[in-house]
C-alpha cells in the first residue's frame, strides 16, 4: 500500500511532468470508477500537486483568458492499495485509468491519468485534507512529535506499538513496511505496549550543558522512535523513483528492495496483528502478541534448491500418495481362491490362476451339499462380513461346480474381457481403468445370466 514517501514522490512526479504542459477540455472518468465525477472544464489550465501524509492534493488552475471563466478546483486523493499517477499518450491510455486530464492543442495529446488497478483509491472535490489526520511525519515533524506526546493518555496507545503506528491521527504517513523498519532498527518488539515505549520519550530531554553539535551528534547516534518516524521515510524519498511497487520500474524496485532491512527480508519472522496486517520482526514478538498466532519465518531463496539440484521431479500430493501406497502393497500376488473347509472344489488346471487384489472371495461348496444349512440357504462369499449372498441353485452341487469352472474359463477369454469393458455390470463404469482382476468380476456376474449358465448342467 502506498505510504507517506510514495505520496510525496507522486507529487514530485506530477509537478515535474506537468511543469510545461497546458491542459484543456473536460476531465474524464472511467465507466467503472468508484469516485465522483469532476465538474471542471476549461480551455486552458495548469496542474500542480502537493502531499501531506497519505494524501495528495491536485490543484487545477485556469489560465488568464481561458473559457469558460471559472474558479480553480482542487481534488484530494488517497491511493488505497495500488493508486498512482502516470503521463501517457492520449490514444494509448494505461489500463485502469479511472481519471484522465488531457493536454490542450497544439502539440501531441497527452493524458495525466490516475491509475488504480484494485480501485481502493478515492478522491473528493475541494482542497481540504481529511479531518482527523495528524501532522505529516515528513513535512511537519515538530508538530507531529508534540501531537503524539501530548495525547499519550489516549486509548490508542494501549494497543501494541505496531498497531498504534498505523493510527493516522498520530502517525500520518506511516504504513506497514515503515513500521517494520522503524521497530527493527530500535530492537523494539512489535507487540510491546505503545504507551510503555513512548512514555520514556517525555523524560528524554537534552542536557542544557551540551553544545548544539553535541545534541545533533547524540540524535544521529541514538535516535528515538519518533525521530525515526521522520528520518526513515526521508530515506525512501531520497532513493528517488516513483515508489516501492514493481510498476515503478525494475531499477527503482531493486534499489528499494536493497534498502529494506526487515520487511519481507529472508530470515525475519511475521505475525498478523488484530487488524489482519502482517508485521515483520526479528526475535521476541512481545507480551501483547495474539494468542494462538503462529510466527512464520521467511526462507532465503538460496536455501531453496532449484530444478538443476533436484535428483527427481517433485510429485504432486495425490501422485506421491498413490505411489507410496503402491510401493507398500507391491505387485499383485498370484494364487487360487480360498475354499470353504470341507469342500472338494478344485480349480481347473487350464484356467490361469486369478490374481488376488483386495479381499479374497470364497467360492460355494461344490460337493457334499452346502457347508451348513439346507438347500437355498444364504452362503457368505466375502471375508469378515459384507453381508450374506444367496447363490442360485445352491442345492445342486455338481451343476454349481460345473458352472463355476465354465465361468472362470469364459472370463479368461479375450471375448469376455471385451464384453466386460462395455458391460453395465462393471463396478464404477465411470472409473474403468482397463481389465479388472477375476476376483472382482466373479461377484457381480455370478448371479446374472452368461453363456456358461445358459448351457445348463454338465
């Protein structure tokens, strides 16, 4: 989010870009703009800008003799998350240009645009700064310092110092990255009580015996928190460019990233405060840290191996899970179906052994009648429950033995495999992955008509 230095740099950019330009015509707003229309039209006017804290004022002043004759107009902008000003050719407007001021002829037509991709920025007519905002930390340091120390009894200073620094009534211009840098340089835990940190500054008075040079040297060697609220934003302004965002250009953004000592720097920890904003710090977060909040430490890019250092391509979670299960299970075992105790059913030697996958199915008794009960009684086919199953013709063991042998012979043939692929009896037809093991096919087909059952007994 643009902070005090970015608004100050934006005002510098507008003044430098529009210094020799004359604007004319009406002010245009985009169709999807969330701001009010600007009822200003003049044949010739100039534009200038000034900044205070997190606000920027744009002044439109008609030139002498411009038509229609009208008074100057001022607009105050707040940039939100992505607001900025750009100067572009009139026929090549940048995306998300929600407010446009066009130059007057002669000369190529240019447009000063307020660009805001996320549309959180706002503007209002009139030149008044937003009421309730305190003095600017950059341009009004003495008033800013006095305003903070005079109001330490306010309940805003009962909060952690990292949250109090975002209160624009007292710290107008300080934002998320500035608060992290200021607290890091002083070694102050971000969740220390704000009043505890600032009350000590009331008693910090320079000795009257010190010379002016000694006082200046003492401030430079050990600045307090309020002094850093003024000097740290100044450092960002001295970097030049258009601000800290990548849209300001690779060179400007690289210079800003090199300047940072804490915010988003590898090795630093982060927590979310009660407003949901992320605060970066090093060491202990402080006594007022949110309960249950987990501190996250940013890893260095150098510690993360690139593709050239990997011995194997990384697996997606689903692929890794399925591969690990397959490795534990191993290849399918070859074996014969288990038979109930006391039966004499033998597998046909010409039929290849059925692969066992998952549960093994039990086959019904083929000689000596059913293993228990009377003919037509339900005989369990599964292991460990799964519900009983009634087998048709359970009272004719010879017919049943022949039917099972012919069924297995039929299932091993290629024609049966071809028929089964299109059969509606295949389990989960929407997930067919080729031919299934015979142990899976025998169960759904045992109670249906098939060529071997149509032939009848022996």
